[in-house]
C-alpha cells in the first residue's frame, strides 16, 4: 500500500535524522574526551617533571630539587639536612647509616660497592632511578593518558637519554619495578 510505504519512508527519514544527530553528539563527546585526555596528560607530565625528572630530596617535608653532584653517593640535603642514597633515594637516619646503605645498595653501580661514583656511573644510576619511578607512576594511568603523557615528556626524556621504549612493552607501560633489574636499562 502507498500509505504504508509513505509512513515507512517517513519513519526511516526520522530515524536517519535522529541517528545523524546522535552521531554528531557522540563525535563531539569523543572530541571532548580527546581534549580531556590531553589536558590530563599535560597535568601528569607537570607532576612527573616536578617529582621525577627533577631529582628531589626524599624527605616528605622537604622535596627540594637538588642539582648535579660529584663523588660521594651518600647525599645530604642542603635544605633540610636529610641523609639519603644517591642511587635509590632511600632516606637514612644519619650519615653513618647512609654511608652503610650506599655500600650495600642494590642500585650501586660501582665495581667495589664504593661510596664514590664516576660522573658516568652517576648519570646511568640517575637514568635507571628515573625509569623505575616513571614506570611506577605511568603504571597507575589509563593507557590513553599514559601514552599522551609520555608524548608530552618526549623532549625531557630525550635530553636524559631515556628511550620511550624503555617505559613500554607491547604498547603498555610496564608494571612498577621497585628494585633495580639484574640487567642494565639504557
């Protein structure tokens, strides 16, 4: 019948119109999600820059950034006086305990478990420390935010000699590695 066919076309047109409107809304929402993801990633990158890229005193009441140093890995914060290991950033109660820890630290890269490290050993140790901290931090983020955050940090990671691949395995951030791996991460 012509009336039934006309009604069917009318309903079909209305459905197509509603479908187009809902598709537009969905695409707009997805665009907003992408913007939201990028905004979250920028904030996460800021946190990472302030707490991981910039090496800080581990004392919760201080957290001051410290600059490059040479020699002894038993560090003393110039701001709060905290004693901590330059390899793993573990805080110690005093200088003697700190020096003892440095000699036995699993992250100590010196051949003889020395207190003193070369500039190259310090750079490598700091890179390993940052990679462990980055993996731990990134492991808490959703995949899309994690990927966008790493992209935000591209320049800093390159400057530090940290390859983005060191933070990922098959597209996913690795689980946190709190202890140093038995192999070098370069």
